[in-house]
C-alpha cells in the first residue's frame, strides 16, 4: 500500500500542494517556451510578469499544461 502525504505551503494558493515522493515530470523546455511567450503576450504588469516567470521552474508538466489551457481559455 502506498501512502502519499501532501505538503502544503500556506503562503500561497492551494495549488502549491505537492507529493515529494511522486514521480511527476517537471516542466519541459517546450512548455516553458510556450508559457514564457504567453506571459509576455498577455501579462502587462512587469511585477506580475516577473513573478510568473520565476515560478516556471517549479511547475510540473501537468501544472504547465493547466496554465497553458488557462491562458488559452482566458478572455483578454
């Protein structure tokens, strides 16, 4: 039986839960390039843009896919 323990960061939103023993892939170079392009295209405030760019390294592949989808579905 596998028992995963969720670790939460209370300084951020709930999406910051992660399972330290899981084998999720980190963000790929292609996903990083797409998200970087979308961030520069749609985020106008420089502080918000810099924050989102700095968070890219910590995203899993699944989180990156969700962010790309969220940008695609947003009404800018």
